[in-house]
């Protein structure tokens, strides 16, 4: 177990595991916030379109 190949493999495996533990939740969070931002923008566009379709009141 003192081989350099085993140590480098262990190091790379640990780094990959650490990156996965950080990347996966971060990616999910960023995807969720982007979707909610896009949904709010679409709702705002729909509201504005509805307001523009209504006749003017005098």
C-alpha cells in the first residue's frame, strides 16, 4: 500500500468525491433558481401582454 500509484489513485478518488459532493448540490440549486427566475419572467410577460390587450378606459 506504499506504492505511488495507489497513493495517486486514492488522491484522485478523494478529489473526485469531493468535487461530486460540491458540484451536484450546487448544480441542482442553480438549475432550480434559474427555472424560477425564468417562470417569473414569463408570468410578467403574460401580465403585460394581458394589460396591453385590454382597451383603454377614458
